[in-house]
C-alpha cells in the first residue's frame, strides 16, 4: 500500500539534501528556542511563588559518587 504522505517533488539530489539540512536545522533551532522559553517561564514563576529561589544546576563530587541538582531535584550517581 502506498503511503499518502509520500510526495514526489522533481528536484535534484543536491537541492533535496540542502532543503533537508535547512529543515533539520530550523527544527533544532525552534526546539532549542521553545525549551529556553519554557525554562525561563518555569524558573521565573517558581521564584515568584516561593521565598527561596530555585537552584537550576549544580554538580557536586562526593566520596560516594556524583550529585546533580537540576531544577531543585537531586540526582545521585554512585560509583562514578
């Protein structure tokens, strides 16, 4: 069965590769932009609602391993 989402566009392979690269870069930039915007709003909203500001990122080396704090959540990696 033929997929309804397959489009045959008459274009040279070089142009097709260039367009695919451009779309991939655009998607990556938009994803990074939306993520940065979400993080900014989340951090600012948290800081408005709580007396103690959020700790966004910290990395600590302990005798047992490594502790990572990301958005006030503690992650422990033992044996590293």
